């Protein structure tokens, strides 16, 4: 009997095969379109457990679809689509129960009437599940830390088909692994976060020309070093794509405070002669989030990301050089520190808490670029990434043992592997930045 037939018998009306609209939506993710044997859209944790048990017993690959942004396409296995797990509830203590298939834009909208926020990602359409399990670096990271720092409890289905409630007192070691270990340990059907006040926000968007990028980078670093946790910002260096799209640096900033205070903190940047525009005004947390790109772009990114322990002059010079080269290159610097760095490096699986910033360097080349061009482009990106200490998995489009090893210090990775061996010894959940169980 096929997996689709077994699922249809076990959980009627929840399993879908080729030709069904639920199948098409479940198999389509940001990275492409897969050909799974079945897509199951369960309504309860028990139905998730039944589906996982059947696929695991058949030795088939299992992928869990939340938002679909970071998922690899699946061929010949099972997609567990959490599209029905979207409920969001806020209690009197600002604890927020969020279904594993919800999107961060919906969470922001639900919290807005309460004046609350949960530091999440940058876009509305990204799923709560994948982003939260991988860490969750959002607009308010200096003020609130990571999404996992606000996580208090999960409901999870294991590879063995158990439905567990996991928190600091119930399965605490398991709970540690879930905060940064990605989707390696089960299917999370419900998250519980502790929200915090996020009202009274003001935001800024400042554009610059390309006349003095090194001076801009130093000014941004110095501003962020001197600023309180309430100031959060990213600096994006956008490459030129021809006369109609000249590109240029763009600063995004958000402050819990007044517009006057934001202008005061950003003054060294606003006074630079390279400023081309500046927009500053009130904002909500939801308004800070952007629309996610619709799908994989028709070109290839060559580069990577990493946590930068120190934004030294040498590091910033390497960043400027990566941006100022013939191949169009996008660079993003996200300021860290603050609440992010007040968490001990062994408190969660995200260990690089001493980082001053997150750096992303992505050169843009044709999808069919020859290997020699890729090698040359990688050298330019690697010169800047050499100043990083570890990779942030949620922003890595590359997979493999080398990437996973770069995401975690050796002791952290070994601890994750031991926990994986306890809860998923068969490595059922491996369609991700895979943490292989210890043998």
C-alpha cells in the first residue's frame, strides 16, 4: 500500500496527492517545487504523530512546512504542511500561544492591539516555526534578543510519534536543543512566547550615495556602539544594476522612544555628506516587517554570512572592498549586542553571543555562471567573511556537514548530537541543516 493510501485510511481527508490544490501548495516552497509522494495537512498534534509514524516506518524523508521559506523541495517522501496550525492567543500575562504554521506578520498583527511584540524576522510571510527554531534575529534583537530568548514552551511531535510538552522543567535538555537547533528534533505544533511592550516605536530610513562607504561603515559602527539597546538598525549596501538602478547604502533603524531622540542618536549618520534622503517617523512593529520575495530569484547568490565579534577597521575595510567590486554584491550588517549579548553562550544552541553584528555578503551572478567565476567571486566574499566566528543557519542557503559545523562551536554541536540520538536516533528529521545523532 502506498503512503498516500495509508495516510488516507489513518487520517481521512488530511492526505493529498498529485492533482489536489493542497498538494500543490504544500510541495511549493521558496527554493522550488518538489515531487513528494504525499502532502498531509493535519489539524491536530495527534494527526501529525500518525503521519510522521507512517512515513518514518517506511523510511521515507519527511519535511515540515511552516512558511516554506527555508525548506528544501522534497521528492518521494512526505511533506507535513502545518497550514492549519495558525491560531494565535494572547493571555493576561502577555504569554502568546502561536501555532507552528503561523506567519510572523499575523503574530505582529495579533499583538499590535496589546502594544506588544516578539522579536522575530524581517518579513511578514516567513513562518514562525522554522525561523524560531533556528534562532530568530529580528528588528528588535538589541532590545529583546532572539525569538528563542522569548520562547517559554513548545508542543512537539517526536520521531517516535509522541506528543510532548517541552519547557525548562519538562524535558529541559530537549528544550535547550530546540532553541537554535533548527527542525532536527521533531514537529513543533505550538509555541509559547513571552511578549514584551513594543509600542512607542519610531523608525528611520536613510539613503546614501556610494561616495564614501568606508566613512559610512565607521560612522554606523560608532553610533551603534554608543547607543542604548532601544536602538536597532541594519545597514544594507545595495549594488548598482545599471543606470536605472544605481543602488547605494540604505540604513533602517527603529527606536522605542521619540523621534527627537532617534534623530539625536543618528546625528553622526544624518550629517554625512553622502546622505541622499532621510525619512523618520512613528511606526508599529508590524510596519517594520517587509513582504518576502515571491520565490527563488533568477540568479545565484555567492557568499555567506557570519557573526562578527568585532567591527574593527580592518573588518569594515574588507566589507567595503566586497561591496566595491565589479560583480554586483549585496552586503547587510545587522547590529547585535544589547539583549542578544546578555544571554550566556551556553544558554541556548545559538552560542555566538559576543557578536557585535551579523554580516551577510552575497554576490549576484547568473544562474549558469561558470565554475571559474564562482571561485573568483567566492574569494572576494570570503575576505570579508574571514572576520566572522560562526554561521547563522537561518540565513544560509548552503547545506552540508561543513555548514552545520560552522553554525555551532564543537561543544555545542556535540551536545546537540547527543540529544538528537536520544529523541531521533534514526535521523528522521534531516531535511534541514542536519545534526546527525551520535552513533
